[in-house]
C-alpha cells in the first residue's frame, strides 16, 4: 500500500492550451499536421493517445516539440498528500511561530492552493492572471477589491476573477486563510463570443 506507480500522461490539455495560445482552430492544426479534425479533437479530450509520429506532427503544427508538449502534459491520475507536520518541519518553523504560509499542493498542476496563518502584510497588493478563491478557515479578514472593502469571518469565501487587484489583512489573531487559484501557467481564457 502507498506504492506510487508512474502514471501515463494526458497530453490533450497541453495540446489544447498550446493551440489556444496561438489562437488556432482545430481545422488549421489539421491542415498543418495532415491529421483529421475528429482525431485532433479526440487527442485534446484524451479519448485518443497519439503515436510518436502523430504527436510530432501536432507539435510541428503548433510550432513546438513533442518533448515540450509531453513536459506540459498532466498526469492521468495522481494522489498526493501534504501533511501539516512535514510542511512545518520543511519550513523550519514551529506551529506557533507567527505569520507563515505553506503550499497545499506540490508540483506543477492546474491548481495552486496555499494556507496563510497569522497576520498578513495589508499594504501588499495582489493581482493574479487567473481566478482565485479565498476561504477563511479561522479568524477574520478584511479584503479590499475593486474599490470595496469586504469583511469575512470563519467559513466565509470570496471569489475573485482573474485580473482583480486586491489586498487583505487579518483582523483577528491566529487567522487562517486558504487561497485556491487556477495556476499561473494555465491559459484560462474566456470565450466571450460564445453563448452558453
């Protein structure tokens, strides 16, 4: 139990991110690569695993390499536990050593999460490229965003869309805030012209 086996990679999301960053349609990539639109769609949705040859054709069409696409691929499935006591030891701090932060997610993933405990520099302004959620696990905070002040207590959340400038500070001792965000390397672009 607890053995970690190497998992296959899901290259589809990496292909989609690259294609969208170049503002290309599947039809254009199909024309450049010599592969069909349905096959490319299956690759992007991880319903088909491309051969080495097909992946190289896709990479060429996207002006990158197969190695770079594989490096940006997501693991098919993974489970990772971040233990509180290990994180504290790693940071060299005792649990009651004042303000601190710790990452709740290890590695290069689509989501990033951190826990902030104690006071926080209220003068520091943040602006993230992608959306984020602040959850007050304990205590209380005051958040200034888009010219308005919000007071949040234990159990409250605040959702911020990408690009919103904001700052926050703890208003109660031993406040714990969990921040969950779409990772900065993810191109979370909204298609405003598309109707839902």
